[in-house]
C-alpha cells in the first residue's frame, strides 16, 4: 500500500529536441532578471533574504509557448502518479538564474494566499555548470536525497515537500519553476 505522503517525486525526460531546448535557453537568457525574493509574511509581502535565497529571476506568462510543455508534464505526472485535484498554474513560470555562490536553501513552495499550491516543477535548461544540485527531504525516512536533473528534464513534487538548490560552484544554472494549484485537500 502506498501512502499519500510517500508519493513525493516524479521525474520526466520529455526528450526535447536539442533545437527546442536551445530555443528555450536562449529565450530565457535574453530576459531581464531581478534579485529573487521570498514571501516573508502571511499578507504576501515580499522581501530579500540572502541567507535563504540568493539568485535572480524573471517571469514567463502562463500562456507562453514554454508553458505548454510544462503544463503537459504536470498533467501527465498527475494522471500517472499523484492523482490530485488540480486547477491551473498558480502563477507565471519563474525563470531562475543561479551564478557562482548562489543558492536557495531549505524551503517549501506553499502559497500563503489564494488556492493551495499542490505540485511544483523544476525543469533545468542547461548542464554547463557545477554545483547547484537539487535536494529534497523525505519525511518518511528523514533523509536528504540529491536528485540529478539533466538539461531538458524535469522533476515534479508536492509543493509541501522541503527542498533546496545547493550553491552553484561554477557556470550559471538556468531553470524553469512552476506550480499547479487546486482546491484544499480533503
């Protein structure tokens, strides 16, 4: 028997053609980035917390062509594995850029306002960096697990799972992050 809390990681390699992956990365590299922030209060106020998160980000609208690829991966993962009641993207797609020394320490992706985030996705766009490993915490075993994500692949996990991106050692790590929301769990 599989328990609800044991289903915490789904990986997918959508076999993106190199030309598509290159177009995604090139488009993301051409965007204007700002320093990343985190929600620090229940009223949704944003703030910078360099000890928790040190990266840069920008946003793609949920109706961007890249969103179609991510949405399909979300729906496939949900139909195949999670079986959650989902509605739509929680917000736009976050394009995150991590340079040397940048990271996002242990956190969850829960949203204090609006519908609950149910699933999170991280899709890595490139491999030409070192460090920047994705780790998640498995509550059932109380262990950290490093998840290898090659360029063009994605991981999908419940938004309440504790996870982090370790500091990048060299190069620049580009990733797309998105969330699916839905009604409260019952």
